[in-house]
C-alpha cells in the first residue's frame, strides 16, 4: 500500500500524504483540475450570458444553479473525458465517470427542470392569494433549478473542450519534466 523506507523504518502512504512518492501534488491531478476548471468557466460564462439576456450584471450567477451553460454538465463531462485520457477509455473507471455524467445531465434536464417549472407555478398561485391567507407572506421558491437540453449540451461541449485542452497541457508539462 505505502512505500517503506528500510533505513528509517517509516512508511508513507499516498492516501494520507498530499505529496505522493512520485512528488505529485493534488493540483496535478489532471481529472480533478479539468473538472474544477470546467466548473469555474461555466459559472463565469453564466455571468455574461445572463448580462446579455437581461442587460444587467447578476453576480449570483457565479454560485447559482441553472442557466447557460450547465456547470454540472461541464464538470462531469470534463471529469469523464479526462479520466478516459488518463486511465483509458476502455476501463471501468471511465465507464463509472461516464455513467455519472449521464445521470447528472439527465437529472438536470428532467427532474430539476420540472421542479423549477413547478416552483414557477406555485409562486404564481401564492402571489394571487389574498393578503390575509397564511401562505401569502411566504418567500418565493427558487425557479431556476434545472437546464434546458441546449444548456446541458453547451455545458457538455465546454467540459469536453476543457478536458482536451487540459490533456494537451498535461502532456506537454510531463514531457518537459
């Protein structure tokens, strides 16, 4: 499991040590970095797409769900593709990451999108209640929860692009060292 230093008798485990025996840090974990970069890019792009649509800056887009492109899709797609590049596209690790990506993207366009549409209808019903009704003073439900298929596809393409660029950057970096 870990490497044993026969001279000192100590052992090191790459599971407990942020620096593995090969000297790589968590920041050089290509699939993790690709997924995080894809997430950050998608969230940043949402700021600009919402400005284009609404003609105002909405900084909540940097941390919120919903919107164009899907950061969930970008993240899991970048993760799956980068795992494929690193571990091989025929392995079980890639299969696991791919199934995770499919479930997340299906959920974004299915359950979460429909929940957001239901919240929109419920907010309208509550808005139309008389002021003396006990529910009239409730805060509105969040309506922007899921994604349209176009938003999911855009997020997926962003994730694929991020993983491919990251793959070439990682290859170039490893060939120079």
